C-alpha cells in the first residue's frame, strides 16, 4: 500500500536555486521522514518530523508538516549539483515505514 | 565503523533457483527490514523483524522467505515461486523506538539469467 505520494515526480533546477518537494499521505502518522537516494545506492536519512511538530530545520533543509491537510514539504535551499538524487518521504505508523514513489531532483551546474 | 552490509552487490538467478541475499548490521539494532525497489518506484516492504526468531510479512511477502537466528543477521531468500524477482533489494535496520530513523545498506541488484 502506497501511503505517501510525492509531487513533483521530477524537478530540474539550476545550482543556487531552491527546490521544494511535497508529500501527501492518507492516514494518521507517528512521524514523517525524508530520505535521499543517490543512483544505485541505499537510502540516507535526512530529517524526521513528529506529528506534533510543524517545522524542522537541518542545515539547508527545511521540512514542514500539516497534519490537518496530511501533507509535508521538503525545501532545499541554495541547491548544489551534489544534491542531485531521488528524495522520498516515508510515513511512520505502528512498527513500519511506508514510502512514497519519490521525486527525482536534478541540479544543473 | 558501524553500519549495514549487504552482499552480494549483484546477483543472477537461473530459472527455478532459490537465491539468498545477505544482510548484516553491527549497529545493535533490534529491528531489521527488507524492501524491494523497482525502477523509478518507491520501496515496498517484504518482511520485517523486531526480535530474534520472530518476523512479520510486509506488503509483498509472497515468493520470499526470511530468518532471524541472530540479532545481527537477517537473510532474505528469493524462492522460485517469485516469478518476477528482478529488482533492487534494500535491507535496513533501526532501534525499536518508532521515532528513530532506519539505516540502509547499499542494496543487492538481482537479475534473471
């Protein structure tokens, strides 16, 4: 079952621009997590936001969570070519995570 | 260095053959997970385990089997009953606290010969 849906599916920007990715989900959650995947590699955890939090920052990343709209957004500021990757949201319910299909971000130098 | 090791990186399966993917972690995590990822898709949960000698089916368990004899190890067997096994397989582990992230290995790419 696919809980999270990311939007857009693909995003291409220039270095230095900001990138925003959105995630919508359907059921109540404990927390929402964002992960990054470089091509052919495993996922790397970026940030976790709990259901009672509205915004969280980590370096150039800003995550928001709106539980009334069942949606989250990930903002990457001042993007770099090295940020090129797929980004996934994952919702935590009981003892497992459910992943969306991801946003492919390309940052052009 | 703590982490999760998956092996092999690439694996080929012949018709009617069972193959086993290895996953080992030295993070002292109680929970371990197996996911399948198809091209351009998200991750789908195959099996997970929260304690030694116990495991639960995920969303796509048919054609797969697992064991959890040791805390550090969670091997996945892709059986001949899995008719479309070609995919990227990812193993992860975490603490039991649901507000902790999962840590991933670098995956095994399985193809049919």
